[in-house]
C-alpha cells in the first residue's frame, strides 16, 4: 500500500503555510529576531484571566451549547450593536467558534458546493484559499494594488464575477497589507452586489485596530447587506487572547444554523473557560469603554509609525497601513524575489519576516512585517534590516 496515494489530492497538493515556514526557521537560529507572526505580545489582561481561573475553581469544566454560552452570545450582540451599529439576535444569529479561523471554515463549508467560485482580494490571509478548496470550491483572486492602498475596487470586483460566483471574502482591515475599506469604498462594493445572489464573508478580526481618523465600518451595516453578510470576528487580536481560541460569526439565521450543524459534529463547542473569559472581556469593555483595547491600540499605533518611517528611510517604499498590525513594504528595488530577500535576511542578519507571495501571487515583491512586538525588538530588527539593505549596494 502506498500511503501517500491514500491522502486526499486536495490536501496532498496543498502547500504548507508560508508564514509558519519562516517562523519555524527562527527556532533553529540563535539570536534571531522574528517579525513573522501576527500575535499580540501583550498578555491577556489580568481580570480576563482571573475570570477564567475562577470558573475553573467553581467547576465550570463541561460542554456548553453548540451555539456557545448564552451569556457570551448576548455580550457579542451588545458589543456589535454598541461598536458597529449592528443588530443581531443572540438566540439564533450568533455562533461561538474555536477562533475566527473555525468560523471561516464553517461559513465556507455551509455555503460552498463543488464548482462554486469564491472571490478573494489578494494579498490576503493564507487560510482563505485552503478553506475554500477543502469545501470543494475554487478561489478566484482579485488583485489589489499598493497605489489603491490595497483596497478592493468596484471595477475589479465587477470584472471577477461570473455565473459561478457564490461568495466574496472581504478581509478588512487586511492581513498582510494593513489596508482598510472606508464607508464610501464599501458602499461602492455593495452597489455592485445588490442585484446579485453573492454572499459576503466579512472577516473583521482587526476591526478594533484602525488608526488616525479611520473608523471601522462593517459592510453588514449598509442598507441591504446584513442579510447576505456573514460577519466573522473573535477575541485574539484586539483583546490579546490568541491562545484562548474564541471567535464568532453573526449573520442570517439560516446560514448560522447550517454552521452550527457542522460545528456540532466536529468541534462541539469552544472551551467553556475561554468563553467565560470572553464574557468578562466584553462586559468590562462595555463598562470602561474598552480601556484594555485602547491601551494596546495606542502602543500599536506608536510602533506602526516607527515601522513606516524606518522602511521609507531605508529606501523600501512602504504605504501607511490604516489597520491591523502589519506593514507591507516593497522590496522590488533590491531586485530580489520575496523568498530570496527573506531567506537572505534571515541567514545574514537573523531577522525573520514573511515573503509577500505567501499571501497570494500579487504579494510578490513585498514582505510582511508584524509590529505586534516590543519597541526594543522592532528597533533591533529594523537596525538589522537597514544594515542588510545597505550591504546590498556596497
């Protein structure tokens, strides 16, 4: 028996994550500095951890409803209403998932059938394409450009739509570019979609992390868009809760019910102690105007400005990201591919960043650097990257 032949071709031919490859290499190099992983360097605030600890002491160690704890779904509904002017019933329009990543997978498996096309603006998060393919669909990339600040344009969307288009993934604020969609941008996208049967999967995991005078707007809040939109988010980024694995989806009750059906046969529920921690995060945020989130946001903004200025000063053109916690500088002037630049930077200066082509072919010629690291780590990494770039011209 050839075991390799027993593996599904979809999985066998799927490339490993380009992010994780460089992350794993860091462990093999002494003194290496990584800007590769999109994980907050902040520890989950104590009051959130304490709530989870107390729940364990009180014996909350059992399954919850497949939908998630009612208290958490109530708080999510209140949060979405308070922060983004969205109205969802906690009873049948919200599901709690094992991170936002599971919500993406569930939503795609609930709606995609073989032959369906899913539109994905690129560069974008590495999991979208594999999840679409595992659901039996086909990804149709839509290239976004630095000159457009990596926004999805209505013209590009219109040109990508075919009779087979089932859904559009809308990943803003964007990983890896930091691009955002303004209300006017979203209104133009909604206008393209209004006479179609295309669903929207709006990944809003970075909704709390926008900068300057840019405020996040959910496409679900626009007229006629709530019914066709599945909003996906979670607690990992804004609340520094990556390891807790709590996410959620909100949308039309029929789609959410289909997602619950898949969820109950696979994950069953998110960890109860994590759900209780998430309840505390939202309740405390509502009472103190999300001071924990604002504190981390201020620090991210300081780091963001340092990163943009530093890359532009060293001659690597870097547009100013308005969301998330990544910069996406161009390395085209070096004459190297994204892979070559990253490999040489790691070997010669011991700094790990992610090649832009890990996020789709249109990311070639760029690198992604996370600034979810301390100022000291960022300063050291930037010094080494600057030395690497300078040495290329000597």
